[in-house]
């Protein structure tokens, strides 16, 4: 696969029939590459928290990247982050909706049973790790697992607000833009999410 | 709960999340890079299309056109079979008269026999032969 640097930069969205100025296009390309490279791992982890399945999370992140690059690359850079997360959250919601429909349909078919947690067991997961686990890292991993489980138990909007504000570090206005709601709603969702999480995790943490 | 407790909780959550991001394995990072490149490749392919194809999708228009054609075909009748009206339909009554060979209704044959001289003249006029 060719590296991104070797791509023809002329792909950046340009609405006019005449070709875009080359310098501007190059600038867009570099900026977008930097933005996506910066955001992709956090976006993946957030999608994984919501969807559990890493393949699904990867698909949703890739779709969000594609839509941002195709439709919104010409927008000001400051708008990319909320736009990207709005696309991502929509993708997550669509996938969850499809899953629930599929689950309902599969329940009618005899002899078919979905994996209860939608987590297929990978044999490689059962192989012992050669490197000794560092206790501190192990504890952090366990704490993160507990946090993920508690986040999944939250209503979707509260989870979105918490992840965008706390994990991604968006401000209230950016979170409102990403969630497509008012700033007041963001504050409410976030406050409730923190309250619920603290109640659930207070004893463990 | 005081403000300090809230801050520490948020900070811990953020730190844990950031730790989990940093500890993503190499295979997953590689897949993410590939996904990014694939997305950008697809965007590049889309941008190479002419601007009028890029602006909007033709799929809805094609669907509407196909539906209109189908509707017209169903409305105006099946293709390849022109409309058959009552006036165009072969009249069984006429056929019966022509084919009739009943004793009391041999009008057609009688008419032919009575005018045989006329038909003979008409044939000669249409196909004039060499003068005898």
C-alpha cells in the first residue's frame, strides 16, 4: 500500500470546476494527514469502548475518516474535530441499531445463537504472554476495563458526552457540535455520567 | 462531593484512557494506518471523478426514471402487444356470414355467380394480354 506522502494531493475536495490552487491543496493534505494521524487511536479506542469489537471499531473509524476527507476537508481545521466525532458517533449508533435488528431477526431462526457478549473467542487470546506482566500496568488495565464496563452501562448520550469531554478533551461547545445538541444538554449529560460512574467505580477505585 | 474529588476522578479516567491508547499494539496501529490510507485513497478516487458526478449521486434519479418507465409500461399495456380494441377484433358475425354454407343463405356464392361476367372483364382490364 502506498504511503500517504506519495498520494496525489489533488483529492482534497474542491467545489469549483476549475482546478484548486496547488499550494492550498498541499496544505490541506498535510493538515488533514496530521489531524487524522493524531486522532485515529483515540477515536478507535472510543469506538471500541462503545462497540466492543475491534473490527467494527476499525470499520467505523475508517468510515468517519473517509467521510471527513471526502466531504469536509475544505472546512476550517477547527471544525474537523467536532465534525469527525459527529460522524463517528453516528456510525457507532447506526452499527448498534443494525446489531439489535440482526439480533432480533436471528432470535427467530432455529439453531442460531449469537455470542452472548458478541465477542468471538480468538485462540490467540488464550496463549500465555511471554513477557511478565507488570503489576502496575495490570492494575491500570483492570481499572480501564472496569471503566469501560461502567461506560457501556450508561445511556448512549451520557457515554458520548463523557468520552468527548473527558477522553478527547473537547470543550462544551465542541462537544455540543459533535453531539448535535445544546451546550446545556452537554453539561447535563456529562454531569449525570460523572455522577453515575463515580457511584459505580467509587468503591473499586 | 467537592470540586477536588471531581477533578481527581476525571483526571484518573483521562489518564487511564490515555494509557490504553498508548498501549495499543503494533498490529492494531498498523491496521489503523492502513485504514487511514485506504480512506484517503478512496477519497482520492472519488475526487478524480468529474465535478458533476461528484456533486451528487445519480442513483436516486436513475431509480425514479426506472420506476417511471415501468409505470408507463404497465399503464399503457404490455410491451410488444399493441392495444386490441373491440373495433379491431375479428368479428365472428362477419366470419359466420362468409363461411356460411347453409342452404337458405348462399348469398355470397350467388352474388359471385351473378357477376361473373363483371369479374372476368375486370381481370382482363387489369391484366391486358396480347391482342388476339
